[in-house]
C-alpha cells in the first residue's frame, strides 16, 4: 500500500512518542545521511541511532507544524517546523529545541517512505561556502554561485540549465510548476522582478547523486533613490541531482520558500516577487 508523503511525519511523530528507537531506525537506510549538529553530517545505522538517542533524551513531546512537500516520482522534499515541548517541575513549559526540519525521502517499492537526507536544524546549520570538504569538481555550493551569476547576467538560458528537465519548482508560496516551459516562465518573472540574487550561507548534505541544500536568499532591485530594495526573500530548501553526463548539480525539487511554502504569499511575512499565471504540477 502506498503511503502519502503527507502521512510520513504523522507516523514518525507517533513512533518518536513511543520512544522505540528501533522503530525510528526503520525510516532510514545505512546510506542515509543526517545532520547530527550544525555543520556535522554523519551516516550509518549506529551514527543515526546516536543522533535520535540524543533527541529522545531531551524528553517531552515532538510537535510539528504545517508541512511543505514537493514530490516527483518516488522522491519527495519535505520541510516542516517542529519543536520539542515538555513540562518542567512546577508545570512550567520548556522547549529545548525549535527548528525547521528538512528531509529528502524516497518511496520504496512497497509504498513506504525512507529518509535519505535529514537536516533537523534547517538553515541554522548553514555554513560559509568553502567550510565543507566537498571534494573536487562541481559542488552544490558552486551551483548556487552559478545561479547568482545567471541572475546578474540576466541569462535565462543559463538559469534554466540549472534545472533537471522534470524539475518541480515553487515560484510563489502554495504554487508548483513542473517541466521546462513552466519553469522558464516562472524564472523569467523572477528575472524581471529584481536585479541581483543574493544567497547567504548554506547547509549541504550529500548521498550519492543527491544533495539537500538549505539557505537564506533575497532578490534585490534598485529603488528610485538608488538604494537596494528587497523584492523577494526566503529560506530555500532544495533537492539537487548530479547529472551522470556532465557531473554538474541541478535542481530537481526546488522550494525557495521553505516552510513558508504552505502559506499564501500575503501570509509569509516576506514580500514576494510577482509571477505570471502558471499551471500547477500534477
């Protein structure tokens, strides 16, 4: 039976509440990678088990907010705000951990979702480019620099070359587009709305040809007084795929709004770039 991606976190919360760490580990593979703490990525069954043991030792209840999900084929990109909630002696409420959690998941042949990449710290785990040992060749961090240059050069073709042909993209909170033409139209609107794309530090997790990248960004234009004006901003969460043909990283599932995707543009607390009418992804 295929389980909807939306149900994954509900099931995970129930298992977490039970304290059954063996059951929690069934949501991971030995090759899964988790951000144990900001800037520290680990993989392997025992390492991931140790991370969840620390979370369980915090005590209290795992409480999640509204989920933002982008899905294509057997893969899903999940962003969900959460906090740990417990009662101290005397009844005082305590929240030892609050964060936006970012996950890349794969649906198995029996319909179950498995976590491939897990960043429970969200953009709080972001670090300056170059601080991570990413090896040689094209890196996820370099791809973000390529995107910035494409914006600066007003080069729509170069920008579209950063997306997989079947990529899913969110041009505005609550809106999804899929495929080259829809992604082109959405990015053309972004190019028309601002002059410069500026990205902050990023958090990156890699496993095989997949990477989970998270970080803040803003799109600027020049106001009448000559000063920079922010026309759009967000905390981006994206699943990248490394092409087998040229070894370059490209967007596969791209959510520039993070957990704000689940809200309407007027409710995000951030200005959003105007976009043309688009066809929602099926």
